[in-house]
């Protein structure tokens, strides 16, 4: 649950929204939400470089939105929806302040 007085919650939430502000990051998350992908798979979806994907994946891994998994074929990235729980909690709090129902 989001605690507005917890500086760690505030910092984490800031990092999540900063990551989501980038279109390539959102495309990566949408792609991973459909199933695990290798770096090569992500290169086919995005118009970017391997270096940029590595950079974005490090950020997403640090904030808990993506996990790495070893398979027979090599490393794949997996979306971790629990990484969005704090952001969801904050959005629900915001909706409760304005008196509206939280989106489902």
C-alpha cells in the first residue's frame, strides 16, 4: 500500500512514472505482458539499439517491473506486474481523494 509519508515509496513511484513516460519502455512492457522475450525479440518490436534496450531493461529490473530468467535458449525478460502495485495503490488513493471510482 502506498504511504505518502514514506520517502522510499515516493522515490519508487517517481522512478516508475519516469520509466513509463518513455514510449519504448511502454512498448517493452506491453510486449513482455504477452510473454517472455529475449533481447533479440525486443529488437524486432522496437526501433532502437541493443544498447538502449539493455539500458531500459536495467532500469525496469531495478524498479521491479521486469525480471530476468535463464532458459535453454538463453536469458529472457519477464514482465512483473507486481512492480506496478505501488503505482496502482497511489492511483487508487488519488481517485479516493477526488471521490471517483478507481478504474478497473
